C-alpha cells in the first residue's frame, strides 16, 4: 500500500515536471520567434541589404568586406567591416538608424568616425565642410 505522504510527494514531483515541460515549451516558442525574426537568408542577401541601407541613407561605401564567421549549433554569426564616407553627422546618424531599424538583425560591434583623409579627392561635401569617414564592425546572425 502507498501512503498519503508518498502520494503527495509523487504529486509534487509531477507538478514540478509539468512546470519544467511548460518552460521548455515556452522556450521553444521563443526560439521559433527569433528564427522568424532573423530569417533564413544567405550571406549575399545580407551584403545586398547593407548596400541598400547605405544608399538610402546617403552614405557612400568605400569598402564592405566579410570578416569572422562563428558557427554555433543553431545559427552562424557573420561579422562585416564597413568603411563609408558621409557628408555630415546627420547622414551618419540616418545610416545607423536605418541599420538598427532594418527588418534584418544587425548588431553594431564598434564604430569609429574621423574626418576624411586629405589624400581623398572628395574631402569636402557640397557645403564646403570636410566629409566624415566611418569604420563600422557589424554582426548579423543566420539560422541554419
């Protein structure tokens, strides 16, 4: 015969199992949402999208090159080095805002802003002020 204490203990264990199973189910739903958010795209579409964002912002890309690729069990993290030229801080701000508000997930790992080098033949903008160069490291993730 099973005592009432043993039954209560078994019931408590089953309740704990149900809580854990419910937590697992919620985490699976969150993972699916993140997968849908980040999307299943390829690297060339990411590079194309970065180009579109810079053009829409009025920023001129000097170079855009893939850097590190870190593979994880469920996704791959890609990092890019972007060198760009802009007329002013407003244009740079618009570019960063467009990047952050994109449907794709972009993470700005680092940013460095400087006056354009004198050797550049497009040192001044239309209003006569020096242009700005932006060195940006951007990461994105793609699910496998």
